[in-house]
C-alpha cells in the first residue's frame, strides 16, 4: 500500500539550468555591456550634492555609483523574479483571467495592439537583453513543468523557483564583483 506522501525527486537538471541562466544574467547585468538608465543619470545630476556625496572630498555621488554599477537593473530583476515565479504558479488560469478582464471593448483591444507593437519595437531595439529574458522564461517554464511532474504543490513550486532564481542572480552578481577584484 502506498503512503500518502510518496518520495519525490527534485528535478535537478532543470533547476540547474535555471540557476546557470540566472548566474549568466546576473554577470551580464553588472558588466559594462549592460544597458544603463540615462534618465537616472539626469535625475542624479539634479540631486543636491550635499546630500548625495559619500563625503565632501569624494566626487562620486551615491546615485552615480548606483547607476554605474547598474544596481537599478538588479532591483528590477529581483522584482521580475518574484513576478515571474508568481506567474508560473498557475500560468494558464492567470493568462485566461487577464485576457477575459482586459478585452471587453474595441478601444481596449486597439490600445493593447498598439502597446504590443511598441513592445515589439523595444524588443527589437534591445534584442541582446531580450534574448536573456526569453532564455530565462524558457528555463523557468521547463523547471516549473518538471517540478509539477515530480508531484510538488503550487506553493512548493513557487518557493523553489524563487529561491533558485534569487540564488542564481546573487551568484552571478557576486562572481562578477569577485572577478573584478582579483583580475
């Protein structure tokens, strides 16, 4: 007779792929090739220098350091990880719920098409960044399917995806900093 809670195996290969994907994305975000926010530089230049300096003898502002090391993108990525892990809890019901609520009128449908066209232009302009995002979505979907097939619940899958993604991002960012310190 089977017990109520059978032994479940972790889908190690797909979780490892997800970890490696986020490690490479974290490395890329902190690197010099990652896109920087130009509007943040303008906001930083408007700040009061007495508040923003490390000390009066140093020239670099807190916000300039924040922009140069691309921590704004890392913060956005942490938010992205949480939202994508939340979306992969029950992806089909979430998509159906959003579509059924959104497209009630022709005006909303037109605005949605206009928004998707604008997003398409942005994707083509920043293709090198969106290739990382597409890879992340594919590996996260693979990991979610493997976790579901292994018999884990929705909450367990959410926390597994969230922990693996955050660990990968932290490992990528810290590996880039350590590499910069020693090489």
